[in-house]
């Protein structure tokens, strides 16, 4: 490689020591550094600027160039296997490193970002550099680290923008609202296809809810869900919400999606996943989302598999999904509002139904005396105007609770 420096036409400088020898004697150290920096910074216009920067730096210094993370894991390197000597030199670095050397190796280190936020840039070469070159090498490595930090920051901005766009798209697709015009539907469909989904293929909503104590790892869970779906060949668009849930679309049968995601709850305590009904129109995916939420509630209420699809809903769940938005659904939600006007009675009812209508088990779950629970259940009967021993009343309350989150 010919370094594009201000040399005579017949001069071929290939590495840093050659630069020192081939430059005109009156060319200052600052000029040499400026030319090297211009050569490296022009990499920012390439498709993968970080890779090009490292390749050019490695060629310029005739060295292996490696980026180490803060924990000293190799993030990227110009060689397939960075030398152990380079890693040892990094591990033994002083608090404010400039250079490290052994009789066999020499290295120049520079922190990437403030307090090495993005790791360390290390140029390492067997036997190091000549005395005349060492100072220039140190300055080149030191000036290259901010370039890599800038690339990392730009990449993070791009990732954040892409994440925000995907979140907004999923939110619009999942919203329940009056019929949209055809142009808007086409626009949303086109945007969904641009993310990798296939128009006209069976599509289902997927909702994953995790225990509150684990929600700091939502991004990690998102990566695991996407990896599981990709490994199964299932096209998907899944995002994390501000509430700590995952929500999105997956294209495949309920059994195929469930099979792909089934292992995950074993690694994530409290993880529950609901899979909605199949639809071939992105405009109808909001209904599939409703099914997924009901499936999650059924799992939390009755136990069983932590991954449940629309086809596995019980009769109460099916009625809940089909009644939402209808006059029946409105009546059921009105009943829930009346029950919630007395929080103690509402909690007693929920515990009563979740414990198979066992007063003793429900009282134990609420840390109450059974008679205290019976008193609260009497208030429930007053609110609903019927007996909890009447199967019709129990069925109505069960379905009403199932529709509560819709």
C-alpha cells in the first residue's frame, strides 16, 4: 500500500519507518501526523468505516491493530487471532498508558472515548518501532481513537433511530381505532415489508411479559427472542416497550412460533408469552394482539405452559377475545368498573376465582381469615346482584375478568 503523503513522485512509503526515511528532511512531525490523520479520517466515508480505519492503521504502522473492550475481550482486530503478547501488554497497562514494550514486542495504547467507554485501541508490533518513529506512532494511535469513538457514537445514534422507528411502526400497527383509509393501510404495509416481513403471509401478534424484577434485561431478552425466531426461519418484527414488555409480529403458525419460543421461559423466571390469532392483513393485527394478551392473562391465572397461542385459549378466553368492542364487551367492562369501586371486594373475587372457588385457599393467598374473605365475597354478590354459587354468575365474572385488560 502507498500512503498518500506529500512525497516526491518516485517515493513509495509503505510503513511508518519508511515514512521517516522517505519524507523530505524539512517536513515537520506535525505535517507527517496531519497527512496520516487525513488518510485515516477519509475512512469515515466508507461503508464500514471502523474496519477501514483499522485496516489502514495496520498497514500504516505495519502492526496488528485490535480494539479491546473494557473487560479486555476482543471486539475487533485486523488479524484473525491477536497475539497473547498484545493482551498481556494491555492487562499490564499503567493508569495513564502511552506505550508498553517487552524485548520482543512493542505496543501503543489509547482509550476510545472518555474513560475508555468504548474500550482500548492497541497497535502491537514485534520488536516495536524505531526511536525516531515511536513518538509519531503514539500520536497517530492517539488521534485514531477519537475517530473510532465517533464511529461508535454514530452507530449508536443510528441504532437508536432504527429502534424508535420500529417501535413507532409496531405501535401504529397494534392500535385499535376506526377503519383507516386505504392509503394509510398501504403505507403501513409497505413499512412493515421494509423491515423484513412478507406481505400476504400468515401473521400473528406476539406479546412477552416478564417479571418486574427482570425488566432491566429487556433488551437482552429481545435479542434472545429474535435469535430464537430467526433460527426457526420465522420472519418477525419484535420491539421492547417502555413498560418492559416485548410486542410485535411473527409470520408462521401458532405451533411453529410457540415451538421456537418455548425454551425461553426456562431461562427467564416469570416470562410469559402470548401468541394471537392468524391474520393475513397487517391492518387486523390489533385483534391478534388482543388474543395474545388474553393468553398471557390465562397463563397467569391458571398456570400451565408459559407460552400460549390463540388456539389453546379456553372457552372463557375465546369469549373474551370475541366480545371486545361489542355490546357484550361493554357490559362486561361496566361490571368490572362496578367491582373495582370496592378494591377489597375486587381482590377477594380475583383470589376466589384463581383458587378454584376455594374460600380457604383464597383467604390464605390474601393472608386473611376465611370469615373475612366471606364478608368481602358477600359484598361482591351485592355488587353483581347474584350468588357466587350460581354457575351463570361465576361464568359472567370469569369472562368479565378475562376481558379486563382488552
